[in-house]
């Protein structure tokens, strides 16, 4: 079975075995991130992104 690759739509759906570098190296996310124990984790300053998401949710 071929390993799936993380995309901007699927990066939060971590496989049971976790992501590996080859699966996530091409993903473009609107924040700085790092791979921690197989999970993509936001890092650094993400306030702008959080504000954008919060504003979008509030508008729903």
C-alpha cells in the first residue's frame, strides 16, 4: 500500500503510524510548522492565522 502524502486539506488527519518527513516535505501551510513525533505542529507566531480562522468561524 502506498503511503499517503499530507496536503493543505489533510495535514490534520494524522495517520495512525504518524507522518514521516517524505509525506510532509511538500505541504504548504499558512504557518511555520515542525514534525513532532509524527504530528505536524504549528510553531512560532501564529496569531495572524489564528485570528483569520477565528474570524472565519465567527462569521459562520
